[in-house]
């Protein structure tokens, strides 16, 4: 089988790439002919849209024996592609909810990123039930085209035991964008002895907040996948009380390593965690604080969350997820 995975243009933002790289590696190991292709980016963005749409349309009709899989973010490239050999993954609908987006831009995204692709293609995968429900709230007529296939955990993540540092636990927080809820985490940790490890570029406001609440922290960004895994291994607790996600990879990454995860008691986080995490109300600083304190102060609770998390993470192993994609590819 020949499969071309289409990615957004190459940049330091690699969340989607990290999801699909283990899939590609596994497919290669199984003898499939797999290729990665990246959309082009130009300063004059309308040219980027036009060029990528035409380019991939030509590819898809010339190479009819290929399966083309659009991995996310650049759904618009499917607008003229061959529907008989093209599938697409949607990670979330954040752009349709952003109230700060100009109306004209939101209409453009609605049309090119969602409506036209959803009408043209036979199969669209989404990474969680939350994303599925969000899509059909906007496009109820597309319901029968959607398939839920969760993100897989990379085989590079393996359980590694670590003695819990109760005196100054390392709390790993992944992400600094507004939906990652770092500001409330900082407030919640006020007065708690810990080292907060933050992955992502900090804003000046966030730096001021860390200083105000006298939080001991380290900041890492633009780091390699290997370095990210190292941070998970060194951590005592994974912090992910996100306000909005399409999936929530840090949940299963932390669980697979063998660390307790503190996350939101809302979809999709609560579904992905399988109730096997410290679930908190993400808008409540007090709830987040109590969640951290319970993990720090109760060894029985800490051990239970770790044990159940390891079991939960097995649902997202690479073999299980690839089999779901192969079922779709073989139907074309």
C-alpha cells in the first residue's frame, strides 16, 4: 500500500507531527510504502492557499494508486483533491470558536477548512468524541462520514519508575497558550513547595505571575522529542488542567511513563484519562490546588492514579490505532 501523509508547513510547532510519526514508522515497519509531504508556506498567504490546493489536487489525480492522508491543520488542501483516494483528520474546531477572529477570516476557515472538505471527502477521522460532537454541532449532515480514531502513544514512551520527591516535587506543565490554563496553575501552586517545569514560550504576563506568586520554575521550549520524554521521566506529577482540547496527548504520555496526571473533568480530557487521573474543575484555582495537594500528600492516592493510568494508556498503543487507519485505507 502506498500512503502519502500531508502535513502543514515545517515549523517549531510539532504537535501533529508527533502524533503521526509513530504511525508512519509502524507502517514502514509493516512494509507499506509511506511518504511525508509538507505544505508550502509563503509570505503572501493567499498564494500559499492557492498553490497548495492546486498542487495536491494534481498529485491526487495523477497518483490514483496512492492514499493521501491529510494529517490536520491544512484541511483546505483537500478542496480539489480526488475524493476516491483522500482522507482527512480533524483535531479540533478551535478556529470556529475563536471570538477574536475577524468575521471574514472565520467565514473563510469555515468554508475551506471544514464545509467543502466535509462535503467532498468520503471519510474524515476525528481524534476524540469531543471533536466529533463539535463537528456535528456545526455540520450535522456530515455525521455519517466521521470516524473517531484516537491519537496513539509513541513506542518511545515506556514506564519508568521514580521515587516521588515529596519535599519539592517536579510538576511538569505542557503548553503555555491560553487554553492550557497555566495562569490558574501558577495561582494554585502558591505556597506549595515544588518545582514547576513549563514547556512552551512564556508571555511577559505569565512571567510576572510566576514572580508574583514566588513559584520556583524552569522554562523549556523548542525542545526535541527526546528532551520532552526526559522531562516526563524526571517529573513527579503531570499538570494538564486544560480549558479546551481536541485530545490531550500529555495525559496518555504521562500515564504511559508512569506518572500521575492532573487534568480537567471535562471532555475530551476526562474521556481520554478514563477517570484514571486527578480530575479537577479547570476554572477553579481551589479545585486545581486541592488536586495537587491530594497527589502530594496521599501516597495511596498517588499510587492508585499511577497504576490505573498505566492500564488506561494501553488503549492507545500504536498497533491498535494503526489497525483502525488500515481498515479505512483498505476500504478505498
